[in-house]
C-alpha cells in the first residue's frame, strides 16, 4: 500500500516537472518573440537605422520625412511624435540631442554652436526642451534664422546656448533640463557651381560644450 | 530559474523552434511598426482639430511658450493653417509664397504628405490647389470636368479627403512681421464654390 502511494507520488512529480518544463519553454518562446519583435520595432521607429536616417556628428535627419513615399518606420516616428515636419523634398530637418562629445544636451551646461551660412538656402536653428516645447525666457528668444542671425564677415556664425545672457547670438535655455536643437534648411533651388561646392564649408554646425554647472 | 538552468536548457532547443521564433519576431515587428501610428496617444491632426475651423484658413498667433500647437513647431516662422474636409465638395487653397523661406505643405489626417512647395528667392510664387475626394475625381467633378478649361484654371488638383494645409512665413525680424502677417491673411481655403463667390 505504502509502495503504491510512493509510486503514484513519483509519477505525479514527474508529470508536474514535465508540465513545468513545457510551460517554461512556451514562456521563453513567447517572451523572446515579444521582446525581440516589439523591441526591434520600437528601436527602428524611435531611433532609426542607416536605412531611414542619416547622422552627421550629433545631428540626425530622417531621410524620407513627410514624403508621400515615406517608409513605415518614418511614418510611425512622426505619427508618434505628433509633428508635421517639412517634406524632405523641399527642406532638411536635423535634430541634435547630444553635443560633439556625445554628452546629452542639458540646460545646466553652456554650448557653442558654430557653423557657416548656408548658401542658396533659408535656414533656422531653434532650441526646445526634450518634449519639443519652446523654452520660456524673459528675452523671448527661441530661434535664429538666416535672416536674423549676426554673421561674421566671412559668413561664419557662433550661437551660445546658455541659461544666462551672453553677448552675440545667445539662445536662452532656462531651466529646461534636457534639450533638443533643430536645424531646418529650406532648399531654395538656386543650385551652385562646382567651384562653389568645393569652396563651401560643411553647413552642419558643431556643438561644443563650454562648461557645466 | 537561474541563468545556468537556462543555459542548460538551450541544447534542447530545436532548429524548428528557432526558425518559428524568428518568423514570429518578424511578423510581430511588422505588425508593431504598422500599428504604431494608430497607437500614438494623439496625432498632429487630432491636436490641431480643436484649434482650427473646417475649410477656413486661420492665422495662428506667434509661437511662444504655452501657445505651441505641435511639438517642435518652431517660432522661426508664422503659420496660417487650414483644416480641410473635401467630403462636402472640392476644397480650394490659394496662397502666395512671396520670398525665401515661405512654404506651403498639405498633409492628410494620417500625417502623410500630399503636397509641398517652397518659394524661390526674388520670384513671387502663386499656388492654387483643389483638393477633392477620390470619388469626386472618379465622377469627373474636378474643376476641368465642371466646364472650366485648363487654360483658365491653373489649379493643381489633388486627391485628399481630410487633412491640414500649413502655410509658413519665415521670421525675418520685426520689420517684416506686419507684411508677412498681411500676406498670410490673404491666403484662402474653402469649398470651391464659396471661394469663387468670395472673389
């Protein structure tokens, strides 16, 4: 009688162990599929890849933003952001959330954004908080454009991103926390000669960290 | 389950299971990507829907903290917008792009770009669009089909049911603000018959 009970218990244990193994296998399978499937989609939509974005230093641009033939990742990216950017057929929109050294742009630091006027284009450079909101400041200054920026005689410019007032082209960052810089370049279709293109400097500005508090 | 137990389990994983997992990952990746726009908490169109009257061009106030209709909408420009609905008839949009930096963009309610144009420096660009549903275009209700010759009407006809037209005027400094605002106010958006009568 006792040996019978022991046998039944042994079989029951084996069946439970078998069922647990099967359940664990299924859980591993489903977990892997969920993490890899949704995670890879989230990464491609949020960050992009070489197929959908182009990176120049810390600047990122989505290659087919607001185009009729945009890929699903680009469509999903801008739908999730809730923005309506200018089409890459007529303009280029670059976003930077990091400085040249790879550190996250933050309002507790001061930055020097240095570049050169972009020939044959209208451009603007605006600073936002991490969620794309305009940063409140007493000077009511949020952006510089090719019409409003003070250029040096050779066409170079330097913009200072800082919490407190600075001489020259100063963009206040207040206490916004993490920052996002957006450079919009509208192509005016003027074209340029080969000589012009050779002489033209890199139009994408650098972002150097000056100091942090 | 510890990491060593997980590793001990790996040799039991068959090639068929790996292949099935990869196929499932790819399917889920595609479904998640395609579903992402629909799962967005609020689209640009839904945010603008409360602000903009239907089939009427509205000049938005200067972009400032607390007065920003969409994220990353910069104060580098003044905006006039029209939320169009062509289900009650073709919608006509006319705008002038007088100088560098001016642009007109038309988006569907799903955020897809339908049309984009920028001004050429030193040349005044006049844009006239007629937005109509695919059904109307199929039924021949385009301006040309309704009796106007192509020579008389230079409007570009586009298929679009609902969406937003955005006219951008660049911030050229204080001296130009009044001029640019007046030009933005001159742009027109409305059901085609009503626009023609108003002119």
